[in-house]
């Protein structure tokens, strides 16, 4: 088990609670009292895998939307030829 230190609590807050839930890094930086975004960007590196996962989900949504639009478009063309 890990001992909950001040640093670990701040790190968990920055990564798990704020950044991974879409809070802008500038806001997190202000909340933590950082003078520079570079300090906060250290925490952001931890959630790079989340970005990858979210981009994959977005790609799937866009592909599905494109497929739906193609299907709808095909139906419109078929109705024109009836």
C-alpha cells in the first residue's frame, strides 16, 4: 500500500480527478497554484494513454456516422429512381 503524501494527493487530484475528466490544463494549473504550465504538463504526461483511447473512440463514432450518412444517401438515390 502507498502512504498518501501531500505530493501523491496533488498528483492524484491533477491526473485522476481533473485532467482525465476534461478540465483544461490551464485551469488545473491555477487550481494547483503553479506559476508555469510546464509544471502542470508533468501531470498531463500521465494521461497520454487516455488521449489515445479517446481518439480511437472518436474515430469509431466518425466512421459510424459516415456509414449512416452513406446508407441514408443510398436510400435517397434509390427513391429517386422509383
